[in-house]
């Protein structure tokens, strides 16, 4: 983020340097042309012709040097070098103003542009320092004009120009600061928007549900990796470029057209790449329905989820039935125990009661196992005597009554 802000500030400074460099060359060449053509006598007075000519030549030379240096550095001058060039401009303009009779000649006005250029490239302190130097140069040349004329200096015009220099420096610097702050906020918002867009694209690409966005003509604008895999294509590393819908899946195109004509109908599944796919459509533009969002789901996954729901429902039903069976089963077992413990019962009755109790316990164990399965508890290892188990089974098998003969 800091690098981006520095780049914005440097690009803004480069723009101001570019404009000021060409302005300097144009301005200085204009003065040189006026001087060489001899029209300077009619356009502006020259109380010091030699100083005036020297200032113009110096201004042209420094302007050419400044432009060459700026072009060589691609207008990315160091602040120290730019500050030296601006000081040279102040000196040349102040000498030209002095040779032309002072501030009243109007040659001090270009100092405002020099200070404004510094306001776009420097911070507040350097800009105020540049304005102060320019104001001192104006006051100094005004005093020099008064001394060469053996008169009193006129500080009013010089003071007003100095105030304008400071006002220009402060206003340009504040405007530049606001512009930089606005650019920084815009850069932050742009970075945030780019990060959110990248995050959304990453989420869409990593989703297991296939997602497509198509326009009114069936041209794909967005397709994620899951959709490509469901439609039988290769898994891309990046989002695919927009291409024709028909080339991806004719069946999907047919369903899309059917949905546009009859959006209330339930759409059937279709086969693509050996997979049965369920497609659902949604309009992104509520008014004209120009863009459509398509969701693709593997129908096998939906069937598995439905099967899991069925098994869960069956497990709940089984648990309820098992609970209802245990109540009468407990009553039968308790009644058989009471019957076997009664004194009036003979040996055969007690034996039958024991059989009822034993089979009731067996049924209760089966019910308990069913309940354990429905509760999905982990299996537990149990050690048992196989010999006794086989003996009990054999005795129960012998005591089992024979089936009645068919009539």
C-alpha cells in the first residue's frame, strides 16, 4: 500500500515537472525572440539593458538544461535538483524584473507559476521556503531599483506580490495534499475491491457446485472448475474465457431455452460426461433477464443425501418400534417369572415359563441391539463361551415344537 501511494505521488510530481519544463522553454524562447528581433524596446522598458539581456540568455540556458535533464531522467527529477532549478528561475526572473524597472513592469508575475510548481512537487515546508526566497528576491530587487534611481523603494507592489506568492504556495500545497489524500483513498478502495473480487473468484472456483453465468445469447461469461468437471471438460487452473454455450453442452442449452420459456416448470436431469446432472436457473437482471445464473449439481450426490435422510428416518422409526415392543415384552417376561415361581405350578409349567423368560430375554437383546444401531454407538468387543451357547441353542432347538401338518 505504501509503495502504491509513493508511486502516485511521484507520478503527480512527474506530471508537474513535465508541464513546467515545457513552459520554461516556451517562455524563455519567447523572450529571446523578442530580444533578438529588437521588439523589446517597444514592449517593455529596459533600465539595465545588459542585465536584461544577460537574464534572458541565462533563463534560456537554464531552461534548456532543465528540459534536457528532465528528458534524460524521464521527468523523475530528485527534489533537490528540482529545488535548485526553481531557485535559478527565481534568480533569473528577479534579475529580469530589476532590469525592466521593478515589479511595476509585471515581470515578477511568473514567480507565481514557479512557486505553484514547487507546491505540486514539494511538501509544506519546502514550498513555504521557496515562497519566502521568492518574496525576498522581489523585495531585494525593488530595493536595488530604488537605490539605482537614487530614490525610495516602493514596497507596496512588492509586498502585494510577496503575499500572492505565499497565498499561491499555501493554496497549491493544500490542494495538492487534498488531491493526494483523494488518490490514496481511491487506491485503498480499489485495492479493497480488487481483493474482494479475487476472494469471490477464489470462492466460486473452489465451490463444489458448478456455477455458470451466461448472457441472453447463451455466451458464457463465467464458469468455475466444478462446472467444467461436471460438463465433462478438463479442470482449468484459471477461469475459462467466454465461449459459446452450445459448444459446452447442447442439453444444457436446451434446458436453458426451456426455462426461459416456462420458468415455473420442473426441469429434468441431463447426462454430461457420464454424470447425471440437475440444473437450476436464476435471473441476475430482474428487468430484462439478460444474464442467467446456472447451478449444476451431481444428481448422485443429491440421491445419496436423500438416501441418508431415508436411513435416518428409518432409524428413528425403528427405534420407536423397538421401544414399543419392549413394553409388552417386559410384561410377558414378568408374568412368566411369576408363573414359574408360584407353588401350584408343576415341573412342566415351570419349564414352559423358563422357555418364555429365556426367549423374552433373547427378544429383548435383539431390540437392544437394534437400538444400539440406531444410536450409532461404537461397537464393543464381548467375550462369550461358544460351548455353552451351542448347548443352549441345541436344547432350544430340541424343545421347539414341530410345525403342524398341513391339512
